[in-house]
C-alpha cells in the first residue's frame, strides 16, 4: 500500500485543472470538481464538455521522465489485453501526459462501477481472479529502463523507522509487547533477507493493490487503477496486498484519501483469505518458496504501512498512530499459523 513517501498532497485548483484541460482541447464545466481520493497524488473528477474525466497530478516521487514513460508503456501494453487498467487520453500534441510548471499531469476517461464492499466474500474472490489475470497479462511485458526501484517493504527500512522513536515506543508499550514487536521485525528480517526476496519469481507487480484501486461491475473487477508503484518485484508482494487489504476484516470502510483510515487495523480471516487465494490459484500456480514467504510479506506490508504512514501524521501523534492496533493482526496471524 502506497503511503506517498511523506510528500504533502495539495489539491488542484480549478484554474490549474482548466490549464491542464486546455492542453487537451477540453473545457471544464461550471460545476466544481470532486476530490478523487488518494494520499500521494492529487486527483479530481471533473465535469467537462466531453463528460466526466479523471485528472491526476502525479506525486513528484514518481514523476521522473523514466518512471512516467514506464507506466504509460505498461498501460499501452495492457490495454488490448483487457484487464481493466486505464489508458490516459492524448494531449493535443499527441502525448499521454504533460508537464506543466514543474508538475506532471494525466487525464483519464471516467469509468463507472461499484466500489469494494468490505462485507462481500464474493468480491474478495473476484479481486483474486483479477490479480491473477493482471499477472498473466504482464508476464511477458518487457519492462523499459527508467524505473529500477529497490525492494519494497524492506525490513531494514522498518527497523530504521522504529529506531528513531524507540524510546517513545518503549515508554508507551508494556515490556512484553515491546519485545514482541522487536521479535516480529526480526522474524520478517530473517524470513525476507535480500537473498530470499530476490530469489522469488518476479514480474511487473501492481505494487499498490487495494480496494481503493479497483471498481466492480456485475460482481467482478472491471477496473484496476493507479500503476504508479508498478515495477519489477516478486509477484507474491501483490498477493500479500490482497490478503491484508481485501481479505482482512475491518470495522469501517477504507477511505483512500485518509492515511489513518487507509492503514487502520485489521483482522486476518481464514475464510476470506482462502477465497482470495483459491480464486487466484484458478489461473496461477505459486511455488513452495512463494507460499512460505507469503506470511512474511503480509507482516512486512502491515509494519511498513504504519512505519511509513507516520510521515503523514502530525509529529506529536505519530507514536499513537503507529501503535494503535498494531500488534493484534500480528498475534492473530501467529495463532492462525499455529493451528493444524
């Protein structure tokens, strides 16, 4: 799950949106645009003379020319393969993105559909099928140069983030809980060494596969959005996203524009997790090494969500945000894995 790397997201102004659309020969309608979600990019749903459109200003973290070109090469490759990924509109100059006053913008057709229903096991299974279709589609995609990113959810980054607030964590948690947290980080570090991580089967993962990035039609996933984090990584990384973010149970809906909601605590569900995995395995086959690594990827995802998410929380509330419900999912995974 992307937390935006700590870069602030300023909403686009109507004047900014109008200047972007002018480069497409499109005029915004009089009614105001609606915020389009997200905690890293600035997004807006805009009513125009061509109907509703989705306007996106990319986060500077992934606005380098090579990154943008990589993403659009992937979108063009996937478009005829019909896995529901978007294809940006062309400007009057014929490009699928534009740089304006130092920022990169994209405009997409608006796609209708139903958001994820967190109570629906059928939609969880549909998310597993859609991910398998995406992985199958990208298997032979030749990734262009320009987006050679390091490993995701690196335990070393998690340790560094916790080290900076070690005293505050120790003062807040009971000693057994603090020791348990250290043990979980160490287990992830040992279970996902660089050697083990890079030995797993790789492809161009989605990298940010969560309910805010899909839409459903007739019970199946019809749209998979936001390829900003798509790059070559172990494919099991996307499965960890699915198990935590689709199959995990939560008390409230996920608001992908709110970092606290986006990274709220969750409960592992054997039935929902099995629904997701079984649907994925209808089309794909996982190696034994991937199956063994998957629980460590889920733990790394959860810990990194909170550690990296702290950057988007006011400094005085960061430790409370980090620790709120942090250990419960980890203990629940321990208990589930101990069952026969």
